[in-house]
C-alpha cells in the first residue's frame, strides 16, 4: 500500500483535468463521511450540569445551585441570590436547580 507522501507525489503528476476529478471525488467522500457522523447539538443539553448535580447531591441537599458545565458557580438557600450571583459571574442563562432527594419509585398495594 502506498504511503500518503507517495500518493501526493502521484497526484502532482496528474493533468489539470485529472486533478479536478480527484478533488471532486475526495470532496464527495469527505461530505459523506461528515454526514455519517452524528453532529453535536448546537444547543445546551444540560447533560454536564445534571451529571455534576448527581455527583454532588449530598453536599448541597436542599440548596439551590447554579452550575455551568461541570463547575459550581453559586449555591445557597435563596434562589434569587444564587441566580444573581451566577449572573454576576457572567452567565447569561444560569442552570439553576434546587437539589432535593430523588423520589423513590411508587409501590402501591400491600408489600
């Protein structure tokens, strides 16, 4: 199998028309490869924030927390103060949530 350098040398030896055709084929292949890969959403999913809260739930139980990505920005018992502290830290739309004990699954009937 040829190395990349060998392929480049061979491509340089092609005529202008052959180079144009090679470029079209490579561009088409590149576009197909790009479209096959799942793209990262261009919106905020809150995935990192939820993971941080799950990992630190016991430390901030019954408090309000403002989290940005995987870092704590502010916390406290007053949601307005936590929100304002996050805004002061430069976050336009803080991820603000009250940390509470997760609900247990409901089990109706006799146990």
